[in-house]
């Protein structure tokens, strides 16, 4: 390989290093200029490639980053709030379940007390009659089970005993359940009859407890309705199209992509600022000058020095390429000259061959004439 091509590779590598260093300086300059410009509008030109257009592009990217960041924070807060709501709703539902169970027991105690006390107005007579019937049945089933426990006999007796025991236990359980429901009904009717005005009797403590539980359950129900509505609204927003985690990842990827593209925008503005200093006729020169400081001037000087070095390397590369091209053209000329010589030699050989063929033709034609003359001649005197 031509040694000069190796030199070109080295020069191109050096040029890339210089170019990267210059771009790094101009990117930093562009970023600092954007920060100093802030919300100002220093550039009147917004044509493509102008400083005004680059400023609009930068602000659009910053807005998209800010919007995406805000959307992520909003989604994260919504997710946190949803978890809080789910926890609170579960706690309320658990508390309500416990309170309702406790309220049932209070009602049952009140019902037992009401049916066990004398009733001068006979308002609870029907319920007392049902209580007596159920208590009698319960007692009957309990006696039957005691009798079955004491019963002895063979295998057939044992099988029958087991079957009857199962039936008696089922009936006993059902009657006890019915009795508890009866007490529950009696207790609830009693509380309804006093219209939240607790009388000073033996049921006062349980009545107060029941009213307290009912008020608490009612309060929890109102809170539960409110929390479920809030959960529905947040869930409608968070659950749109895809999962919150997937949407957050999508927004994070977009922010990362824009952040990756920002250095190119910094470089655009930094390059325009450098061009404005280098040319008196550059559009926006005065606008750039108002945001320049000593640090920026130092950066521009270094960038200009690097640009000069890059230009020198480019010129060296062009000169070497030109020299290589000249040698290639000279080699092509030599090749063509040799080809011409070869073709001329072929032409000379062809001309010689043609001359030889023409001479042979002339000799042949003369011989033909001699033969024709011989044929037409007088040969009478010959024997």
C-alpha cells in the first residue's frame, strides 16, 4: 500500500480528534448560551438553520422533557395514592365487618333481655311464643343427643345411632341459629322502637353501644363511598391505554432520547455563535455578543485555533490526495503510451502483410497473363 495513504489515515485520525475537541467546546458554549438566554427573545430570525430556529427547537425539547417529567411524577403520585386508597378501603371494610359482627351480638343480647323481661304492653308476645317453641325444640334435641350417647348395642345399632345423631345435631344447630335470629330481630325492633332515645333500663348500656356502632358504620360507609369514587377517578386516568409502569417507562425512554439529542442542539448554537464572531456580516452577531462573557470568549478562541488546525490537516490531506492522483494519472498516461506503441506495432505488421499479399497478387496476375498468351499462341510447327 502507498505509504502516503497511511499518512492520510493518520491525518484523518488527528482531524477527528481535533474536530471532537472543537465540538465539545462549542457544545459547552451552546449550553451556557441557552442558560444565559433563558426566556428572552434575542433572535428575530426564525428561518431554518438560524439561531432563532435553534432556540425554538431547544425550548420545544425542554418543554417535552418538563412535560414528560411532570407526567411521570403525576403517575407516581397517583400510584402512591391508589395504594393508600386500597389500604384504607381494605381497612374500612375489615372494620365494618368487625363492627357489624359486634352489632349483631349486641342486638342478640338486647333481644334476649327484651324477651326475658316482663312486657306490660304485650308487644313482644308473638316473639316470646317463638322463643319458647325454639327453646323447647332445642331442649328436646339436646335430651335426644344425651340419650343417644348413652345408647349401646351391636354394629347395626351403632350405625343407626350415628345417623340419628347426625340428624339431631343438624336440627339442634338450625334451631339455635333460628333462636339467635329471633333475638337479633327482637333487639333490632327494640332499638327502632326507642327512636335513638335510650331509656334508663337494663338495656341502656347495650343500646348505647349499638347506636355508637351504627353511627360508626354509617360514617365509615360515607367515607368508603368517597374513597371508592376517588379510586375510580384516579384509576380511570392511570389505567388509560396501558399500565402505569409501562407508561412511565415510555416517558423515561422519551426523556433519555431527547437528552441524547440535546448536545447536537448545543453544537448548533455554539457553531452559530462562533460564526457570528468570525464574520461581521453574520445575522444575530449583536444578539450573540450581548450574551458573551470572558469564558465564552476564551472558548471561542480555543475553538478557532482548533478550526485552524483542522483546516491545516484537511489541506495536507488534499495535497497528498492530489499528489497520489497525479501519480495515478501519470501511470495511466504511461499505460496508454505503451498501448499506443503496441497498436502501432500491430499496424506496421499488418501493413507489411498487406504489401506482401499485394506483391503476391501482382505476381500471380502476371503468371495468369503468361499462361493465357501461351494458350492463344500458334503452335503448328511443333511436333
